[in-house]
């Protein structure tokens, strides 16, 4: 029995380097980890924003009155000159109303001219003592009343003519039809677009700009743009519009860039805007290096120094891609643990896997 125990003790003896040997197998108590280096975070941050080319001159045409669409002699792609008929609304009562208003004006105009002649005649008779002052005043009052009626009739005629004119839409600019919203015979509510026009050769692109970037932009800035579907062809532009207020919390600001070159371009092309902004000074570590974010323990990273992991408290900041800006007692190019954080404690001995970039270190 004593010989068996002694044999077992010899089999479970210690190796010369301090690792425990059991049944021909050694167990290493150091923790296997993967690491990454701390980087400086004050390099310019690059943004790529997306937009679509559009005509600098655009119009959506709508009727001010509602009614049935009687005609729309244009369709998508039609080329129009300024003043060309685009659509006509059907409201049969408006045409006769304008004619009646014009007839009222003509009738009152005739009566007013007669009253003017009567007033001149009575004035001469008064000078010859052939008419009384009262007759003169009565004639003048009749003339003044007809003048007021004539002014009112002219205003009514103007309103009737305008209402009748609102039954037709004409192109305010030369250009092409890009969209139609109603077909002949459909009911069109007042103010609803009927046809969209895109005019002129000048092109622009509208972009949504994040809040951090908008503070670095100014009207007149040059812009470097590319066409992603045309082998990243580069085009130049100028910032012509920039909103200083967004539509609400978390929404983007609007920026408009006028394109310098438009000869070979057309509306509807995808465009990328490449713009950079200076980042805040600081240090960057991989987001996977932050231990216990949001838990009861303060966020920290484990810095590898002489084979030992040291816990360093940090304050995480802006997330930039897969890295996060941090504040803490770190130095550029120091190595921080990114894999193997589970059960890792301050002061623990660790070893970096030889294949540091491959999978295999488990938390």
C-alpha cells in the first residue's frame, strides 16, 4: 500500500518550470488572450454621404381649384417650352361666369359714360341759369354711384377671369416632364401636384449631413464627388445650400451642392460626397477591449505589461467604426486585451496567442 502511494506521488510530481504534471499532461495557469494596440484618435474622420442628382430648376404644378382633369397633353419625358399647356381642368360653370362678369362691366361702362355726358350738359345749363344746383348735384351723385358699381364689376370680372384661368396649367420653365400624378378623367383636389417638371441643364445634389460634420461646412466650399456606378468617376461641385437647423432630434441637416460639370450628366444619378472633418484628440481602442461596459463595475481595459494584465479604468466616448475613443492612463502603442476578458483579473499573468489575429481565444 505504501509503495502504491509513493508511486502515485512520483507520477503527480512537479516539473522544473513550476507547472503541475498530471498523468503525462501539463497545465498552464496563464490565460491565453489576444491583444490590439492603442491608437491615436486625432486623425481626420472621413465621411461618405450619398445623394442623387436633380435639376437645379424644378416645378410641381397644381391647380388652385378642384375638379375633373379634362386634358393632360403631356407625358413623362415630354420636352416643354415656357408657357406650353400642361393640363386643363373641367369646371363648366366658371367659363360662363367669366363671360357674365365681362358683360356686366360693359353695361356699366356704357351707363357711366352716359352719366359723364349728362353731368357735363347739366353743368353748362347751370352756368346758363337753365338748370338748378340741385339737378347738378343729383346728376353728379348718379355718376359717382355708377363709377363705384363699375369698379366693383371690374373686380368681379378679374376674379372670374382668374378662376377660369386656374383651369389651365402652363409650364413656368422650359424643361422635361419627370412625373405625372393624375390621369384625364380623375378628380384633382386643389393644391395637389398634377405634373412635375425638371428644367435647364444645371444640376445639383442634396445630401443629409450629420450634426458633427455640419459645423465644419461653409457656403462656397468646394466638394469632391464620385459617381459609384460609373467606375468612381470624379466630379467637382460647390456647396450652395446648408441648413442650420434639422427637422428634429437625430435627423440630418440638409446640404445642396451645385455640380460644376453637367454636360454628360442627367438627373437621377447616384453620387457620393467624400468629406473629412478633424476628430477630437484622444486615444482609440477596439470596442471589444472595453470590459464591463454598462455593468456595476466601471468600464476598464486590460493593458499588457511584461506579461501581466493591468486593469486601467477608462471613460468611453465616441464610437468610431469598430473602435471607441477613451480617456484614461493609457499610452499610444500599448497593447490591450481584446479577447480572453472573461474572468480576467488585475495582475493576472497572460500569454498572447501566437496567432493573435485568428479565432481561438475564448472569453
